């Protein structure tokens, strides 16, 4: 039987003998592992809940809205296309200027609701509303809610399976779960609500699923034609184009890669910190190791021994971290998801990948990095250990320092040079923690700046975008269609002198590295009183947001395509307009109408500084005012606010732990010199000036150097993230206040560590120097 | 012959900075022999001990121990050689601070397939009552006894002692020397001891005196006395 190495008995004593060090390592590793584990478990469970919701709640394959209720015959004709139709009418009610609620009758066949809390409405005047919307507006189950002068009792919270992201319109750039919500009432109550302003909405489900997205699009197009023949369509939204359904699915799991990389970086840094502290222990135990090696202990046995503590700590941290991840932190992360999306209830799903990622990978990283450093160290001969000649390079000459430098400064420089590897790791730790801190702190700054930009960039108070009913599209010219067109033209005319017509057209980006995005073309009057651009009929100006996101310069050619067609357009950029809050192309109205063959009189809406009261609401697609444009800021602040606080806290934890561990190691390494300095008669303050000041200088320098590096890095990361994962453009903006706050936080955190280190210096015994002299 | 050294030479540095430490040492030791090496500082006695112990390499010459040549061994083979044949005792005790006396000795026992009975050894060392103490709870002499226990428990062929009494007072030094004498007699290990203490030659079977890297005196002790009788 193989004998057990008696050195193993040291491990637990070693850990309990240096409680401070191991405690902070445990805290940091458990915090990191539990957060990542919780995130991955929550992410996996939520993705599963979202994916399951399609069958569990029978989510529609699309819906359309008609001007009038469908006739029986029309319905039969449409259903011949291989679809089942469901009536899902709704009404919208407002609560003063605060929010709007889209109310449906209880659904039992399609787009069923998931009850999150309380009960479904059973009585008249009861309503169950979306959980996230309720949270954002501080509405509790049992509260009363006043909608269009009528009071309802909130019977419960629901998640509607076709509104996992609360997009009011599918064309909106961002959903708004603060000002827009959905709710359900019972059938009887619904009937009383729909005497006027009822929206005739029909959902459809294919009887046979499509083979792929292309076939799905083709079938949807054909279906739209058939519906158009039967009735007057005012909206037609296949499921793939319904952001209220798709957005959540596209966003879930998006942060996984970033989180994983961040986790690896932290684990690598922790492994380095461990390797450094172990190196320190080895230096301290050089005599023992020399004796053991001289007695016949192999390198493998000794390396194995010194590897046990980091592995054990990582393993225990991983186990505790995973337990916390599956319980406490999963709940925190789930809450973050529920803070952004109206997801249904979920079941925690065991995530093997998460377990491997948060257990096996950190252990492997810990082994690998420690193995490399320990192997280098252990390669020294027994004699070198016995003589404490632990530097691998032979008899290094001391760096020459001018005698003109005052003694204390020279001493400090020696401390700095001696511990340069420690300070390099310290810098790396500060760099990473500051990066996280900057990430956490920059979001409010970006949002505030964006909000200001929206205000400053608005070329008018209101933009009205006309919405041509889908039934008017196509190239057939029936009498009925002409009549409808005339009605539409009348409905979008205004007599308000503030209004200025513009043309609008939307194309989709084509073959770029970024995700697909809709670009809005504005065709403006050459002498526009709202858009201060002097354009010729050849000019194509892009907004600075568009130019930045797609890295465009004047003279570049942009290629864009029709959303559901293969037609590709090419434009040469002749100018960039300083407009940060939207991805737009500007050209003259004539130029736009000619380019897209719209007819010279065609227009897409109005710019106006006054509300246009004489437009037919039916033909207004959307009104863009400051409030509407601020939607993205509002929603991001709500969705990410909690996460940012968490990131800030975590960043500070890493910051403190790194500085604490490394400055502790430096003091321990110099304990004998400190002891000797005490014997020689140096005062505590003088010793602190020698050993704490160099670390203070390095911490401050690291912070100052980290700031510009991180600003550059975070700008690149943020822009890459926006390009690949988000629509729209939010330019990085960092207030000076952010840097000041970061520096203050850093200095305060270091101050705490310095006080602890000062007390450590005081505790170094004077006989230490005498005991270890050989 | 158990240990045979032939023309061992050792130098440090090259060219102008070359220092010759050993200048051709020839030595033969019998199994169980107790040999003391004396000489002034810089005479090469510790270097010679380290070369015999396989923790330093000779520049020239050959070493044969129990039929094995060490000069051609790589680092792994040398480690195995030390593991199988050698026990080391230094002036500094180098005990593991967070292991008890017994556990420190077990560290040595781990290296051997046939270690000496632990309890018996601890009794021989006079450490049985202290077996559960940590090194910082022991006196210098007790710590050195523990270090000897760690070296001897694996029952090595050769016990190499580098100034084992260098840091101890007269009384404690005598205790340690008595212990080494007992170990040598009881377990039959060859003992090679480096010391500055001239009196110790009187308890040894053989005395080597080194100067300038050469053996200047090689005397067999015919009037051997016990450690108890030693005085200096």
C-alpha cells in the first residue's frame, strides 16, 4: 500500500495558521464562483423556460390587425392557407400621463398567460397585469389601478407569452416596461371595455410548422396577400418580426461569453496571487525544503505538497460557490432577468456545463499556473535552498542607485525593485478591478449623456411617422385600393403651419460585421427649418452615430438592402452630420423619393414643434418625441441598474483583496528586515515609510495608469458589444466625476488595507531577525 | 569498501576568478565507520560532505557508494540515491514548524521502505514525551534530536552531519554527540561528521583533517573514548 505523505498534515494547519489570507481568498473566490454559477444556472433555466413557453403557452406564429372584424367567409378563406385563427382583440387604457396598459380578455387557447402571483381575474373590475410592469410602477397585488377613469383591483401578476419583452410596437428600438404594460381581464369585463376603440387583432398558428425561416417568410408573405384580399389590414406581424416575442430570446445568453471570459481572468489573477504567496512560503521555508530535498524528497512530491492548498481552497470555494450559486445567487440573477423581461415561471435546471466551468476550469487554471511557477522554483538544487540562494539568475548585481538620492528614497526603490513581480501582479489586479468598476460606473454617465444628447439633437419636438396600411402595398390597382389610398392621403394631411413634410424609408444593413440593423432614411426639404443641412440632390449624409457604429468615413460606400427582398442599394457617403442618437441617412426628399421610386409627392411624416391634432390617429405609425427617444435609457437603467451595483461591489472586493494579499506578502517577505530595522532603532513611522509607502505609491500609480488604459479598453469593448449585440448606438461618455469617484474609492479601499498592514508591521517581533540568522 | 572517493576535485568560477576548493581527495570508508572531518573554515570539508551527500557535484573524480557511482547520475537518480542511502543533519534544525515532533520524524520515515520503529526511535532520542509538541515548544537540543530522528528513521547507510552541535551549548552538544554515538552503534550506520570541535575526533573511529582542499591527516583512532567522556 502506498504510504501517505506526512506533509499532508500541514495543509489544514497552514490554512488555519494564516486565517486572514485564506479568508479573503475564500471570500473572493466564493463570491466569483457563486455569482458565475448563479448566473449560468439562472441563464440556462431562463432560456429553457423561454423556449418551453412556445409550446407550453402555445405562442402564436404571428398576428394581424384589421380595420374591421373579420367576416366568417374571410376567416374561412384565410384558414384555408393552413392556419388556425384566434381572436385576440384588445383595448388600450391610460393612467393619466404615467403609463398605458394594453388589455386583453383571458386567453385559453393561444398566447396563454402564466400566473406569477395572486389570481387570474375572476370578477368584474379585476385585472391581472404584467409582473415587470407592475414592479416598475410599484403596483402590488390587491392595489387599485385607475385606467381611463375606471378603477380595477389587481388580482394578480401575469406574464403573457407573446409579451416577454414589453414592446408596444414591433418597430420600436427598445421596449419600455415602465410606460407600457399588458394585462388581462375576464371575458365579461372585456366586453364592457370594448364598446369603443377595440383593436381587431387575430393570432394565427400554422397547422404544419415551416421547415425553415425562409419558408416561414414566404408563407407569411403569401398569407398577407390572402388577408389583404379579404379585409383591410392595418398591421401584420409574423412571429420572427415580433420583437415582443423574439427580443428576449435573442438577448438571453448574450452575456455568457463576456461573463465566462471575466471569470477566467479573475481566476487567472487569483492563481497568480496564490502562486506568489506560495513562492513566499517557499522562500520562508527554504531551509526545510533544502533539508527535505537533501533527504531524498523528489520535486514532484514537494510541488504536489505546495499545490494542495490552492487546489483545496479552489475546490472548497467551488463547492460552496456552486451551492450558493444554485440557491442564493441564482435568485439574484433570476431577479435580474425578471427585472428586464416578462418571463414565465421557471424550473431550476441542473447545468453540468456551469458546474464544470466553475469547478473544473478554476482548478485546472490554479494547477497550471501554480505548477509552472512552482516547477521553476523547485528546480533549484537542495544546496541553493539550504543557502537560501533562491534567485535563478546567478549573483545578480544590485541596480546602481545614485548616492545623491536620499537614503530613504533609495531604500524604498530597493523595496520596489525587490518586489517588482508582486507589483506587476498588483497592477494587473488593479487594472481588472478598475475595469469592472469603470464598467459599473460608466453606465449612468453614458445614459445621462445620451439623454442630454437626445435633448440637444432633437431637430423638432415631434416627429410623426405615417403608417400606410399593409393593404395598400403591392402593385395591383383596384378601385377599392384607390379609395383606401385616398382615405389614407386625407388622413395624413395637416393644416398646422409648424409641420414640415419629410420622406422616410427603411433599409437594412447588409453584409457588415455588426448585427443586422434598420437604417432610417430621411428625405428632407432642401431649405428645411428643422434639419440644418444644406443638401444637394446628390448628397447622402449619415448621422455620426451611424458613422461611428459602422466605422464610416466620407467617401465610403454603404450597402443596404430591402428587409424582405434581395434588392441592394449602394450609396456614397458625402457627409457626416453630428447626430449621436440615431442611425440615420439624410438626403433631399426629391432624392429619396426618386431613389426608392416613391413618387414625387410621397412623404413619410412630419417634423413639427407643435402637436398635430388634425391627423387621423389610425395612420400615425409612431410619434417620436423626447419621451419616446429616451425609452432606451429608461429601460437600460431599470434592466441594468441592479447589475451595475453588483459589478461595482464586486470590483471593489477584487480591488481590496488584491491589494491586501499582495501588500501582506510583501511585508511578510520583508519581515526579517523589518525586524532588523526595529532592532537598529527605526521607529514604526519610519518603517512604515520604508515598506508601506512604496506599495502606496505603486497602488496610486497603478490606479492612475489603469484609468486611461481602461478607458481605451472599455471604449473598444463597449463599442464592440454595441456593434454585435445591440441595435442603435450609445457612445461612450465618461464624466470626470466617474474618474474622481473611482480614485476616491480606490484610495479609501487602500487606506483600509494600509491600516491593517501598519498593524502587521507593528506585530513583527524583534527576535525574528536574530532567530533566523545562520 | 562501502564508500570510495577517487581524486575528487571541485572548483568554483573560471579564469581569474577560479577558486579550487577540493584538490584531489581519495577516501575509503567502511560500513558502520564513524568518521570526523576537521579543518579550518574554507578547507573544503562541507563541500566534500555535500558531494558525498549528492547535493553538490564534483568537478572531477568519482564516488562509489554501495556499488553505485554518483558522478554520472542525473538529478532524479541523485534524489533516489539520497532517498535510499543518506540521512542529513545540519547545524540549523530545519524542522517543519507546523508538524509535531512525531510528524517531523514521520516525514523521514515516509522516504523509506523499511523505516525504524517510530516509538522505539523516539524513546532512544528521548523525545517520546515530547512527541506531540511543535518545534517551537522545544529547546535547541530537543529540536536537533528531532532533526537527527528525521534523518535516522529511514535507517540510512550513511548519516551526514554538518556541524550538528554548532548552535548548541556544551551540555546539549554532549547529549547530541551521545545520541549520534548510540545511533551509530545501535543501527550500524556509517557516520561522516563535519565539525570545528577538535575534541570530537576522540569519540570517532577515524579523523580526517583537511586544509586547502586536501586531506592533510587521516588517523585511525585506536584509543576511542565515549561521548560521555569527552571534554573540551
